[in-house]
C-alpha cells in the first residue's frame, strides 16, 4: 500500500469513527474473501464498504470492481481516492447524519 493510500485510509477510518461508526479494516489474509474492500463500517442499521486507492488511475485487483458493485446493491460501497474523497465524504455526511 502506498503512503498516499495509507494516509487516506487512516483519514477515512478516523472520519467514520467520528460519525460513531463501528469500523473494520480488512487485510489480505486467510479468511478474508478475495476482492473484499479495505474498510467496512456499521451504524444504526446501515453498513457500507470502502475500497481505498492511491489515485483515480490506480488499478483494481481481480474481483474488486465486481465485489464493490455487488455490495453497493446490498447497501453502499465505493472506491475512494484523493480525487473523489470530498464528494464521497459529502454523500456519507448526508447518509450518516444524526
């Protein structure tokens, strides 16, 4: 994971915890399905998933796009990079408002 990606992931997790979400950071280890997004979060009957990328042009691993689309149909899932974080944060601000 690049420094930019790691920094953005840390910022996103801090943001979600500030919204009182229960946050899980997923790693590529045994038991985690291939294509699983980097972060999942849960709050008051709502759950979501975020795949963090270093840049808009970053490549996806096999199954990531398919998994994000499938999870987005069930609840909410996005790929986030520095270029779209403000837009995604605004969407989350609306969905996670008190």
